[in-house]
C-alpha cells in the first residue's frame, strides 16, 4: 500500500523552510561533538532568541519561500559551513557569534539561493551590529559619569523597594546597614551602550522596508532607542534583586541572560506597535443609499 496525498505529494515530505530550520540548528550544535571546539552558549542563546523574534514577524514570508538554490549555490553554502568547522578545529576555539552569522547566511544560500538573501538580511545584520557594538563599547574611553549615574539610580531604586543601598562611585553597597553588605559594581558593560546600539538598531531595521514618511519613522526610532535604554535600567534592577535574594551564582546567570530576554521582548512589542502605527488604515467607502422606488439619483 502506498502512502500519498490527493495531490500526489507525500504528506511526510519536509518543506524546504522547515528543513532549513532543522539543518541550521544541527549546524550550530555539531561543534559540540568536535573535540576542542564547542559553542559559546551566551551567543547561541542570543542568536536563537533574535532569530525566533524575526521568525515571529516574518513567518508567513519565510514559510512561503519557494526559491531553490542552484547546484553551485548549494556547494558554495555548504563549503562555507565546512570551512568554518575546519577553522574552528584548527584553532581549537568555540563557535562564536560571527561564526553563527556566517553559517546562517551560508545555509540560506545553500537552501534558497543568493537572491533570497534579501529576506534573511535582518538577522544576519543584527549579528554584525552586535559585534560592532562591542567594538564601539571598547573604543569609548570614558564611562565613569554614566556608570556613577546608573549606580545612584540602582541604589535609589533598591532603597525604594526597602533594601537599604548606598552608591559610592560606580559601586553599590546593597544592605549597607549590615555588617557584610553586598558590593555590586556597575561596570562599563552595564551602562547599556552596546544594548542601545545593537537592540535599538535591531528594532529599527524592521522599519526600513516600510514605506512611510520621515515624520512617522523618526519618532518611532527615538522611542525604540529610548526604550532600550530604559529596559537596560530594568535589567540592572532585576540583576541587583537576583544577587540580593538568590546569591551570586543565580545573579551571574541573570546578568548574562535576563537582559537579552528583556531586550527581545521590548523589540517584539516595539515591532508590533510600530507596524500597527505605520500601516495605513484602509479607506472607508460609503455606498449611496438607494430608495426602494427610485433610481437613487436626484429627482
């Protein structure tokens, strides 16, 4: 007995977009089986949640992809992936964010061809932007004023919540009245400069393809960047509370992962509100009322 659908296509056949997703996940995890390589779990987490956020917004376009790569494009894409593995093996380094971006793009070419990359450029560009954010952050010489200000904000917020805290420079003493207060350092990477650059650009990238007047786009971009900065303050407060209530181990994990989660939630909210605001409302058509005994025109 043969299995088949009424149209002749096997119901068990995997669609090309779904096959791409499975292959992409496998390609990210394969380095775990390569001795001396492995993956950077923080960057893996970041890329997955960003890609998931992008999929939510672009699922219909992604799932309906019918483009197919040529033989040369398939060979080129798979060859790039193998080259990344070879380099990581030779250098005994973990799979990082840039490697994941390269694999992501290479597999997109291998599955759908170079022309379809116009759909995949936002997640790929995000990875590059995030790396540039790190570089800019390293090149900015003085964070002291911003660090001190954010430390004072955290001390005030903790005190409002009933946890006595005092800021001295960029060091915050939590439970400062106790004999062994918890000292938390608002370091330069806690200022949110990288987050404002990376996640602010991620939020605004989705608006580039939307045809709208600058008078509508610019206020939304301002809201996006300001929102990211405020989300970073919320992230710091969550981190401080985690250190105080759950200890150093939990606090360190929250410090790494909670911020990215909050940022992605903000980007999803921002995208949803932005698209709703920028999508033009359909014009209302008023049909003339025709009287039962007349033609509807003037008598």
